[in-house]
C-alpha cells in the first residue's frame, strides 16, 4: 500500500518487471488442476483403447509407446485406468470437500452472528460429530448403505465438516467482535447480511487455504477406503483403488503403481499451491 | 551513568516489491551523557524505527542500510549477532509503549524484572532482587518489598509501566529508550509515571531517548527535541527553543495542533427548543446475567442523567473504566438498560436494537475510535458508504453515486479514494470515511467514541475541525466521548464528568475556565499536560498522589 503514497526517485530506463495479477506458481498449479478437470470431463471419450480391454498384453509391462503408463495386474492400460479414475477421484473428492467446507463455514457464520444459545447448540452438535473416529464412521456408513457414490460423498463431507466449522467459527467470532460489525448491527442489518457481507469476505482467505488442505484429506480418505476395498467398486476405480489393485507391482517398481500415486500427489499439491497463491488469499495477496 | 550517543548518516530502508523504500533518511544527531533527547513526529515518521536502530535492531522487512551509531566507545552497527545480544538489555534498554503486552502473564513480576541482570550474569539473584526493590521504591511503587511477587494482571497499567522501567534500569544501562511509555495511560496516571521516570533518569544521569507524538509530554522530559517527518529530520534544538521559537514550519504546525483552541459552537439552540433531542434519565446498565430484580451482575453505569438539545455537542469525559463507552452503547441500543429511560425526540427508545424501528436506528449513528476496526477491510470506500444509503434510503445508480461523491466531498476526501480499500488509506482518511458513513444515514445524533484518540495531533485536530464544521453546516448533535479534556473542551458545549459509572458533574462551555468545579473535574483539568517547561513541577502534589 506504500506504492501509491511514496514517490520513487527517477530510475534509469530499465525494463521493470510488470507484476502479473496471478503469479507463475498459481498459473502452473492452475494448469495442472485444469488438466485433471478436463481429463475427468472428456478424458474417457478420448481414450482409443478402453481400460477394460485386457489379455493380449503382458502384466505389469513397462512404459512403452503403446502403453504410456505401462499395464496393470490384468494387462490393462494404466493411462486409460488413471483417466477413468479421474472422474471418481476429482468428482467425489471435490464435491465432498465443497460440501464439507461450504456447510461448515455457513454453520459457523450462523453460530457467530447469532446469539449464545444457537452457537452453543451448533458447537456441541459438531463436537459430537468430532468424537466419532472418521475411518470408523466411514466403515459404518459403507456397511449400512453400501459403497455407492452419494454415500461416499456424504460420508466424506460429514467427516470433514467439524474441522471446517471449528476453524471458520473461531475466525468468524473474532470478526464478529470488530467495530464494523457492531456498526452494521446498529444500522439494523439482518443476520444474513452480517454473515455474508461483513464476516464472510474477511474469513474467506483462510477458509480457502483450509479448503485446499481438506481436499487433500478427502482424496486420501477416499483412496484409503478404496485401498481397503470399500470405496469405488471394481471394475470402476478411483486412483486409490488403482494403487491397491497394483500393490503387487511394488517390488517390481512398475509404473502401474507409481503413476496413480503420482496423479494423487500432483492433484493435491496443485490445489494447495493454487489456493495459497490466489490474489487476496491469506499469503498470496499481500 | 550514561554514555554519549552519536548517530551519523543513519539510513534505514524497508523492502517492498518496487525495491528498497527509505524510511529513515540520513539522520545525524548526538546526545551528551545524562541528557534526554526526544524524537517527535506523527505515526510513520520513523521515530520508533530510529529508536530501535539504536539497539542495532531493525523490524521485520526493514534493514539498516548505512550510517554509524556509537554508544560510548561501541560501534553498534559493526557488532556480531552475539555481541549485539550482549549489548541489548545490558548497555541499551528499551521501555515499550504497552507494558501489558510486554510482560509475560504467567511469570511473577520479580522474575521478569531481574531477568536482564541474570541473563547478562551481572550479579547473583539475591543482589538483583535487592536492587529491584530499591528501584521499585525509587519509582514510587506501592509495597516495594512485596510487589515483585505479584503477577502482571494484579497491578495497574501505570504500575506495570513503572515496573518495566525497573526492568530496563536494573542493568544500569548506558542508554534508555522510552517508546511512548505513557501514551496508553490515563492523564492522572500519566503524571505519576512521568514523575517517576524523570526522577530515575535524572538521579541516575542516564542518557535517554524519549519517543513520543505528544509535545506537551516531551516538554517535561527532554533536554533536546528532534522533530522527524517522513524519516527525515526537520529540526533539532533545545526544548525551550523548539517550544518557544520553532524554525521549521512543520514544527510550528505541530505546536499549533497541540494548543487547545475552541471551535465555533454553531446553533446550540437549547433555549429555542424546549424539548431535548436526547434525554437520558436515571440510566443504569451493566453486563452479565441479571438477577431477579433485573440488576446485571456487574453494574457499569448508575443513575445517569444527560440532556442533549438539537445541534448541541456534549462531551463525556472520564478515565478508563468510568463507564463512558457503556453510556454510548446504551444509547446506541447495544446494551439494554437495567433501569431508567432513554427518550429520543420525545419518544422512548427501545432497550435493544431489535426493539427499535429502522428510523430510530438511522437517526442515531455511532463512530468508533479505531478506524482500523471500524471499517470492513474487504469493502471499498464506495461500498462502505453506499450501504447505509441503500439500506435507509434505497438510493441506486446515478443518485447513489452522486451522494457518495457528495459525502466524500463533505469530509474533504478526494473522489478518487472511493475505489480504495481501507488498507490503502491513512489513519486520518479512515476516520473521515468512518464519519462519512455515519453522515450517510443523515442522523440527528452522532455518538463519537474517542474518535481522535488513535490519531496524531495534527490529523486529530483536522478531524475535530471537520466535525465542528459539520455541526455548523448540518446541525447534527454529538455525544462526544473522550478521555482527553483538551479535545472535549474544544468541541463541546457542555461536559459531563464521569467516574466509576456515575455522573459527577456537568460543566457548561461558559464555565470551562471559571471555577470552582467538582474536584475531580479540577483534577482532570490539571492533569492534562501543558506545553511549557516546568509544568510537571507545578502540578500540585495532590494530583500526583
């Protein structure tokens, strides 16, 4: 903010770097994310050979011109399997994370902007959820309702809601104590206006950072559920199940297990880098 | 015994995206042993940065880019990190503005006061404690023998500030840096602390640097004054010369702002109108759960009566904890009164916000002290001002834009500011936006809670001028809450004096200078530092006690 108030001494005509609106890291990670989103949307239709075809090729074949990611434990093309899995991993994880963070933040805003009573009820209810171990809860849900996609999404969302609620509430309570919120109250503003216009914009930066972290947790939860065989059911497979299916390739160092793992890593790291470097977010903007 | 300090060619820069920005430019000064030099200037003038540099320290993001600092025979800037650590707290000591934030709440005071002596292995603990007790006595602290065993929250703010001085002085430093040590204190407390500081500094003949924005305080403490602005020295001279014959025009404007001046009253029409705009009668209010008779657990206000006529400005003055802010909150509807009534323009106001119609809310607006927390940092100035206009009057489009421009004009801000976020405004500009937002509702009454306390003298004076002008032009009334009698006297028609939640006295403008008044009012009046040397010696001992 000093840029405008201080006058710089005249500089020799040196090409000054123009500050981009979004920095290079954000662009790169955005590109990675976009790549996976496109892969999820139109990837499967672009693949010439389906991930289902098997038989003629060797099991755990190395990377070759025909199979860029090698083949898996049934001789299927791993690239095709990863692209098909994108839809499950990105779709399910993203939906679940948005659900968890979105509803957590909304409840937190409601708790902060409302009186003590509603705050207490909401907070204790969420505490109750926190007390149930996440994996255990997921196992029970899957046992009760089967591993259908809506069940998985809802389960992951419920497991990660309390964390988002806790963080958003502690941020929102601090903002709620600010004088500008008091001014809005004395103006006669309704609860919804205070929640969405006065408090939310001031906690959105940290909440986005939290969203990135939470996305990683959800991807890992889904991957571990799939690894246990309780997630997405074969022949469909998310990246977690791909890792599990091909676990036999671990001693061989085959691409069949490395590639899905790399896909998980690239997606989660890209989401976090992107959110950290968004203009205006907690670290990137200032 | 202090050491001479010589600073030459000091340059400090801050790292920014566009390269290094100078924040202290080519500063030269020297302090003779045992003398006190005051660094004075508004916020952002580099006074604290300079003071910290004397310890070889630059804040995060800043760097000492050049120059030399000598304390006695030590060249501070050429020391290794280990040697700098040995210097700090031993040969140079620092007393910060907020003692409350500088003490560790979980350790006893004595532990922290003797720490510098123990860290630098100057003396055994018993000896250090004995010395600390002697210092406590010298600083006129109550129960010097036992106060050390208390914890920071068990002593008052003024006492804590003096305890921090004891911590700084325990190692007999060559140079003491006092960074606005009394700014956060009430005026009556400030006198005690100033006296204690001056006595120890004089008796020990310590060399000291006193950082402040308050010329009147500095006049009591310093031998020489250095006036800083934008990191550059404007003027240096003896205290007498700076106060009586300032050469630089900036110093002159600082002096002018520090002088109390009455601002035109406007149409105070108490006689013309029989009905007061605001009538508070028998008001009691407090916090905490209520008992069966409706009394809150902690009663802050008791039996307050205030009458305010249209176009009038009433000042409410008192020290921290006197309940003056609670009074404003009760009038604003933020806290429900336990007893009594608030009648506004002939109708009784609802006790809480929910009970008040929108029109009542519009007619009473509140302006807070800290413009930093009073403006939503994620909304542009335009949006901040637009909201009350849309909310109360339903303005849209061109009419809305025109009104926003008009409001900015009214508070003397350039129209280009409308697109900025509060973070891009200076303190004075923020306070003007804050005021403009209240004016947007076209209120009859504005509750001003310490509106100038967080501002520099010059900026604060400009805001007060603006408020006086708005009162003349728009006929708004003010309930003006402040701990600073100077400020209140210069804008208000009447002053209500509060202490411990009760109204002690009410003084009209015509009687400001004529006594006798309530003794507490007299005490407050005498406690406001005056811009002349020797004021501190003239203040009767009863005030300081």
